[in-house]
């Protein structure tokens, strides 16, 4: 897995969190994992097609998700309903869009498949024995992860 | 409060309209999100939706006119983004008019409107303010 992929998604996440939520994002140590797995409550999967192919998984806790939507809307949110999950999906989608723009600097031209929001644990293990990368991220309102599982399209 | 001072671009006409837009959107989200039974708030939702639809178009027109007045170099790009957004709103409205006016879809619409407006105002619209300031505030 190339550093360009990680940097593109990390930078896009920092930019979008800063822009939309006025929050800084710090990166922890990257781990190699067996596939897209999340034990957190609110997950968004983005498909990537084109020069690169695969999936990106964003995993948030319920509390962090509700707080993100509170910051944007100015309103207290009690549960992850369709308003909250749609907003979360859009934030991930915007990050994905920015990441793909960043990837064009490395000559990768890709498209995004619309986000799929999954409430509850998520598990999609690699069948081809390929590894995914997990980027742990920290903000003032909580921690979240991005799993990157993409490779050059052959 | 949905409106935040950091959304300000420094052009009163546009800032005031943005404030109004965010206030109305906040009102819309509150109606959509309150615990009242869906059927009982349907009229309120429809009324706010109609207003939002009209106000977004009105605001886009004013914003584009302002960009013309100051000879903003990225007007065409901005116009295109507005046009795409107008089309996205119209598509939702068409879906609602075709009878798929359900709670799930309305919540999705409100969330998209919110995220899109925040990104647009924080990113593209800020550039209008920067340009106007570079020109010494003269239009």
C-alpha cells in the first residue's frame, strides 16, 4: 500500500474536518489489518473505482457522530436517525472527493461510489489475502478510524 | 445556532442572505427532527421546503449578480456549481411531488442541504470575499 493513498485520505480528512467542523485531526500509528473491520457504531463505506480500486471505511462512535452533526446543525441530536446518518455519509463523501482530487497529483484518476452508511459493527474480510491499512485519528470530540483497502487496478 | 461567524465572507449582502439561509435551514431541520408525528408536521415541512427552494434560487441569483459586478474571475465555475445544486434540489422536489414524500427522504434531503451549504459557504464563497478584499472593497 503506497504512502500516497494514506497521505491523500489523511490530508482530505484534515481539510474537511477543519472546514466543516472547525476541528483539528491528529494521526496515530498506522496498523496493518486483515480487511475492513470496525467495532464502532457508525460506519461509512466508500467505493473507489478507476486507476485505483477498492474501499475506504470510516468508523465513528455514536457519541462522536452525534457531536459532529450537532456542530454542523447547531442542534442536539439524540439518536442516529436518517438525518444524522445521511449527514455522516455526506461528510465521508466530501472527504473521499477531496482525497481523489489529492490523488490526481500522483496521476491516479478515480471515481467514488456513493457512500453506504452502516449503523452497527462492520466486517468485510479480504478474500484475496490482501491487507488493509488502518489510520487511527484523534480530534477534540473523539477518536475515529479510516481503513484503506485499495490497490492499483490491473 | 447554525450560523457561525467564521462563515462570514465580509460582503454584507451575501452574509445577510447566508444568515437567513442557515436560519431557515435550521428551522427546517428542527421541524423535520422534532418528535411530532410525521403526518402532523407534513404541512410545516412542505411550507418550509417551498421556502427553502425559492430562497436558494433567489440567493444564488443575487450572489451571481454580485460576482458579475465585481468582475469575479471564477464566476462561470461558481455558476456551474450553483446550477448543479439547483438541479439536485429540483430532483428531490420532483421525487416529493411524485408522492415519495416520506420522512426518510426528507431527512436525507435536509442533511445533504446542510453539508452542501456549509462546504460551499466555507470554501467557494470565501474566495469571493477574498477577491473583493483584494480589490479594496470597491465594486
